C-alpha cells in the first residue's frame, strides 16, 4: 500500500501541508488568540467526479455561470430574457425545446436531473417537463446529457434559498431538508453532526460528504469523522441524495450523501462583498471576484468569520474569549476551448487554504447548572482550544463530445493538521507499573452527588483539589494531535442515446483513493489550587500513537431507460475494494485487512399524468470498517427501500412530495469516538450488534406566489422516524449503544421534525422567516418509559430583513433564535450544552 501512495500523490499533483508540530507530546496549551495560520481559506472542489451529473452551483450575482458553457461570443454577453430567470443553455450545447425550458415549482428530481426554483430552491425528481405559470423557474446550465434520472430522491437548496437566510452554520442549512437530522454541539456549527434517514449523526461519519463531487472529509475511509466542514457562505447550492440516488457516491451509502456546490467562474467580470457585525462581537467578511474571456477565466473567494463566543468562563472577572476565528480562501483558474468541430474541453486548477482557532470544549454542565445559566463554562475548561489548518490542490478536466457525451475527471490532494487541547477526564497520575485512575466526566455531571459532587466543585473552581501523587481529583487535559492526508483520482462519463421508442442514459465512473491519519494523543494532569489551574506533570505522557491507512478502488454504473415518455427504470451498481492497514506505535501491534462490497440498487418512476407521479427504489446500504479492527467486525450492511408520490398544480403553483422509507439493517456498526464520550484507549474501536430497523416518512410542500412585483415563497417539511433494535447490542465500545436490548430506540434521532419558511420579497425590500421544531431525542439506546437522559424538544425562530439602498447595494439585519430558546442540545460527551443562542447581526452587501 505504501508503494501506491506516492503514485497517487504524483497523480494528484499533491502538496502536503507543513505540519511538523502536530501531536507533539510536549505541545502546551495553545495561545488563546486567533489562529496563527495566515489568510483563511477553503475546502475541496468540484466538477469532475463521481458526481459528474450534479447540478451546478447557481449563477453568480454579476454574470451567468460558465460551467458547461462553450466559448462565449467575443463581442457580447450571453442573452437573458428580460422577464425570466431561466438561464440560457450555453454554447455549444443545442438550444432546448421550449417545453424543456420550464419546470414545475415543487417537483423532486432523481439524481442529477436538478432544476432550481429560485423561490423554493428545491431539487425535484421529474420525468416530464411541466410548466407552472407566474412562477419564475431557473434551470441550471447543465448539458442535456445530464438531464436523465438515475433513481432515488435528490433535494436541493439553491443559491437563492441560501441567500435568503445567509446562514454560516451548516446545522441551520441542513435542517431545512426533510429526512436530515442534526445534533447541535457548539452553537456555531464548527463541527456539525449530520445524519440522513435514521443513520447516526455522530460527527457526520455515516454519510458521504462532498464538495463539488469530491470527498472533503480529512480521511473518508481511514477516519470518517468530519472534523472539517467547508464554510457555508462560499456555497451556492446544497444537494442531498437519498435512496438509490446514492449509487454514484461513496464510500458510505447507508444513509445518503451531501454535495456542496461552490460559486462557478463567472462569464463576465463580476464580484461581491458582504460585511457584517453582530452580538458577541461577531464579525463576517466575505468577498469574491472573477472574470472570463474567450479562452479562460478565474474566480477568487475568501471568507473570514469570528466571534468572542456566547459562553462565560467561571472564576474570571472578565471572561476570556470562548469564541472562534475561522477563514477560507479559494483560487480557481480555468482554460477552455474547442477540440475539433464537435468537442469542447475545460481544464481547471483549484487551490485552497483553510484555518481555524476556536476556544471550544467538550465539557458541558450539570442539569442544575444548566438551568441556572446555560451559557456558563466551567473553570477547568479555560485552556481548551482547537487549532487546525488545511490545504487543497485539485486539477479537473471536462470533455464534451457532441450533444450526448460528457467525461469529467479530477485529481486531488487534501492535507489537514489539527491540535485540540481539551479536558479529557478527572483522575490520578499514571502509576509506575502501569495503569491510572480515571473518572469519566459524563457520569460526574449526570449524577453530581456524593464523590461526584466534590469533583464537580473542582471543575467549577469552587474547591481546591488535592495536590499529591495519590490524588485522584486532578483535571486530565490532553492534546489530540492528528495529521490527515487524502489523495485520489476519479473520472466519470455520462452518455445518452436512443433506440426506437426508448431513451437511454448511461453513467459510469471510477475512483482510486488513498487516505491516512497519524494520531498522537498526549495528556497532562492539572490541579486546581487558589483559583489557578496548575500543571503537575513534568512531562506529558502519551495516550495514543497510531497510523491508519486506507486504499480504495471504487466504481459505479447506472443505466436509465425511459419508456413511452412515462416510465423510467434505472438499475445501477456500486463496488468498493478497500485495503486497510493499522500500526500502533506504542504497543507494536499491526493489522492489515481487505474488504470488498457490491452494492446494487434500482429505481422506478411512473409519470401517471402531468401533475402526478409515483416512484420507488431499493438499494444496498454500506459503511466500511475502519483500519485496525478485530477480524470479526463486519461492515455496516442494510437494504434501503423508498416509495412515494409527488404532485403539482399548475394553476396555483403548489407542489409537494411524500416519501416513505425503510432501512433494514443486517449488520449495524458502532464506532467509539471522543465526541460520544469514549476514552482514548477505546477510540475508534468498532463492533457489530443490535440489527436495528428504521422506518419513516418525509413530507415536503411548497408554493411560490407572485403578486405583481411581490413574491411570497412558502416552504414546509416534516420528517417522522421510527427506530428499534431487534437484537441485543452486547459489548459495544460506544457508550451510546452499550447495553442495548431489543425494542430500544436509537440515540440522537428525533421522532418528529418540522421546518417551515415564508417570506415577502420585493426587489428592494423583503422579509423572510424560518421556524423549526425538533422533538426530544434519547442520548443513548433506551426503551420508551426508561428513566434515561434525553435532549429537550427545540423550537427555533430565525428571520432576515433586507433593504436595497442603491442599485447594487443592500443592507440587511438577521436574527437567530428569536424566541431565546435555551434547550439542552446534547449531553455527550461530557454534560449539557445549549442550542445556538439568540443573535442579531447587521450587514451590507455590494455586488458589482
């Protein structure tokens, strides 16, 4: 495997990050100031991967999208109809027929048949082209070869929907999609926990995460926890794939996939600036600019976010900063031109840099302290700080031949280095003969009585702890140092043809990917005395020093056949061949394994009449085993079923969809992570057990009403999810699942979830409101009626108001959590933590 890594590195034109200090055993508490990493920057790219058929990222404010466009005319900008937002089909693609230029307001597309409604900005699945009067519909500039389904459901939040609320928190964005769940952690969405259709939301490790079709996780195979997530302000679209639509995407298919879309290179010179200030000394600076000519173009985009934080540290007259500084910078350049009379190609280079410094902690509160003040933080967490930086290099190539074939290829290299200095546990010093007394903080804060009451007082700084070799009330603070690398090459071709009355679309792709993670976790003991946190260990000791690698060869194929312009059948298959290795540098234990999976699926759609369609699908779900696991641990395996109906009404512009889904597990994989409260000695250990069944219903309704120059966008979603273990879990390494029995419910999956958005918009003034309600969730496997901890039900209300003061200048005010909700979002890993707080921000946007 090591011999292949350099080959992949060269193929990806990699430039690894400078990360010499990551995970040093002598790394001290990081500086509490902003990250020293220089200009902030961005995450992975787009257009050439397994998601070759994914929709484009929307249009830039100052010009049309250049993504599948041929060479623009030398003397003229592309034409746009005055009273329509429909984007023109760029040359050299043929002009679509009029009936293919407009689509119904609230349909649902299969796979990459993505049509964007600027009022609802939802993805729709459709076989037939319908027209809804009085509703402006924007179709992305996708080649005609892309507009064929591959089965399953895709839902999209487009650029206009993202602009309405301008969220920089991924939790708030994803929660608008039916079938998606989030577990809030830090209130800012710095490290989101996202799940789809009943899969675990823990660190978003059970879904496939992409940016413009390329995996952006630090190590998607070797360490799938998503400790990096791109800044949402850079995104112009979010696609969520579920059911058979996930066939082209992996490695994880058991829940679904999310693909984030970047701003495309504009056809003409254009740009924008967004500056804002807000409560908790919040600051936002977002700028982009780009241009094109006949042979190429570029776009540069940067985002910087900061806040002093909404939590106050105990024991200080003026609380230190508990917030964050984060930024991303992306540079893209493109060359394009014709290859002969019937072919066209583009070559793009993308460079990115990202950095973060956040004074974040896993340490929460007891329920009593939370009720008194949910925004306090214990004295012992004053040194907690995360710092990371990430670099990316991507090279992408697109070849279009005629009207019926597109080939997209990409090579990529991503590097991420992180250090997280944080409270791990309480306990004593390591003993000379081995061993150490440790007390897990989840138990201390969940049951703060008896001996735990003394430890809690030490955490709060209210009592001094014993300082001596026999003391067991030290605060154990460690540095989780990790270095990640991810390298790959991928390609996908999409072709269309006809045979008599049948229309065919064939999509075939492959990816060769290598990733690795080096972990060096160290720890020191700190005593609390005289209002100070004093380190008593002369030298920090090592908890974990390992290296894990994965090499994966994956391929997918889907064949869509349309019969009689009404019925579409789409069989498909995905394969994964995965080689893993694991090296424990402390114990000398090594491990190597090979696993293979064949994942078939199929979708069926019947357009009964223009206003009504039914659809269904089935697919095998899969999640790979991490490196270093015991021989008997098997990959997560399930069969996913979905069936639904969607309808639209031309006269009113109403549309909606109801989908039922079942996820029937054969093997259920539990993974132990620090975010779930696992100790370092159990970190990343996996086990099977429980064999749950997940069933549910997701509903989406929408309308876009227009009264002269006033638009009224309306949108609502509802998700019902039922979960149940069918077997005992047994000896699980994860505290979320340990002791599970048949009939128990799964943790952190709400039974009910509702989201609704409504607005009144004019060109120069507008108001939009978003509301969400999530029912309580179990914090570990539990049966109905058990006296075990649950999160609170949460209602959140957000709103934005904008006013145009000049032709290209707009001021805005946005508010989040306007009802001042102070619900418990989670007690894992260590104590109760709140949902995102009440915030008010004001800003100005300039487009040119």
